[in-house]
C-alpha cells in the first residue's frame, strides 16, 4: 500500500486547493475552464487516494510490528 501511495503522490502531488482563476484575465473560454476544473478534481481525487494508501500502509506496518512484539 505504501508503494502505491508513493507512486500516486509522485504522479499527482499532494492534495491541494487549486486557484480557479478568472477566464477574462487568463483568456480561456468557459469550456476550457470547465475542462480544467474537471481535470483538477480528478488529479486532486487521485492525490487524496495516494495519501490515504500511504497512511493505511503506515498503520498496517505499525499494527504488524506491535503484534509481533
């Protein structure tokens, strides 16, 4: 689980809030903004899943080491 979490975090970064920006200032259309927001949500979701895998892997390692001791 740790390896999967690290790979996901490496590919998508840590979950964060991404500024939406103003389409008039950036020069993008509403369709472009909608596509960008949708893509950012997917990236954020995958980053959160990676973080959860990382935390679960750590928890399982801690549980496993305490059971052995």
